[in-house]
C-alpha cells in the first residue's frame, strides 16, 4: 500500500474520523441520560472503514448500511443535526424521528439504511445495482455488513445473483471479529471472509481496517473494478469495535486485555502519527480540530433538543394497510 500522504486529504480524513468518534461518545452520554431511546450501536474503533470507503465513492453511487451506521452516515455527508435529531425521535430527523438510531436514511446522498436486520441490506443492494445496470447508469452500490451477516443465507444468495448478473456491487464486510457476542471462530469454518468470493467467481481482497489509507486504496481498486463492468467485488476490512455490541451488552465474551491491545491500533491515533512523522500536523492543529468537531457535535445536540415532536394526530401518517376482500 502507498505511504504518500496528501496533507489536505489527510486532514479531511482525520477530521471526519474525529467527528464520528466525538459524535458517538456524545451519543453514549445522551443514551445514559435517557435522551436517546431504543437501541444504540456505536462505531467507535471502526471509523477508518467508513471514512476511507466513502472517499472512493461518488455522489451518484448508493450506500446500503447496517444498524451500526452513524459513522457511515456522517462520512457519506449527512448532517450531524439530522442524525442526532433522528436519534432523539424529533421530526426534524432524517426519518422524521420514526426510525431512530438503526434507521438512518437520506435520499439526497443515496444513503439507503440503516437496516436493523442482520444482513437485511445485502439483497437491497443487489436490487439497487440491478436497477442501475438496467438503466445503463455507471454507478456503484456499496453494501456494508458485519462478519455476522456472512452466516446469513441473504449473503450467499446475494453474492451468487450479483455474480451471475455481473452487478456493480461492492460487498463491504466490516469484520470486527464478533457477531454480537459470538466470536467468528465459533461460527465460520474458514475465518478468511475475503476468500469466500472465490465460491461465486468474484474478485475479492482483505485489508487492515484500522489503517484509513490502506482501506481507501483498497476501496479505490475495488470501485475501479466495478466501474469497468467486471462484476461485483468483496472487500473484507479487518477492524475492531472498542465498545460493546450495543449499550445493552454486558460484554462477557472478550477480555479487557484484548480490547486494550486493539486500542493500540486506534485508527485516529495511527493517522495522527503518520501525519506528524512527515511534518504535516502540529499540536495546535490538533487542538483546532478538536474544537471544531466538538462545536459541531454540540450544535447537533442543541438542534435535536430544540426540535419538535411529531403531533399525535400524525401517528398513522405513512402507515398503510391492505384490507382483505373477504
């Protein structure tokens, strides 16, 4: 992988990863204060994947996300205001407060989910890519999913159809080693997820998901393959979440020592060190970045706090039912 760094691009990557980290930390704080309800799955530790992959996509491409999607949504260009308001359940949220943390959606950025079902977004991505191909549009559909989704039938059926139809789908596996609380070694006979692409005649690669530069280079190779009509691509990003699966998770399935060992490869710290090694980053710039990011996160909280609840009389709005003729 290349080691050359463009200062402006590196700083943009760093700011976005910091924004995701601080946004997630604030979300955990607000959840504990009962400002955010329902489920909350944090992206802390995995920021490099979303930031790098989004850099390889164009605004015309589509993104299908998981329920751990706040970071993916921010990196795609959605505003922190609309995401935070959605998690508060306010109608100024991106889904009018009806979706919450696991259902972030934005048509303007072609961000199709949050999807709360494990692997549920994978066949949707195949459908989006099929529609683009039938319309003659040279677009990529990037579908995020975790290692747990690899055990789902949707994953295998979708991989097979995408390969048969040579669809421009980037199957993006964020392998954080644990499907909820089950280590991958207990669910997969072969731990090399990238190798599964061969079963479907699909190009594939694995990359260090803690290294934002390495992930971006791998994602650019994958998207170039897709845009040239070569069929789907499976990219496995080997990463790690520093927080439990969700805010309800007692985290009894892994040791504190393991988590601390992975934190030594924090993607934010890795990029900061790299920028400093080549003289492109200073302590003063770090302080300015932190202030800017903190202000943006606090502004999103203020926006959500000032937001409005949907009127009770609108409770059945957007709700459809089919009456039987019997």
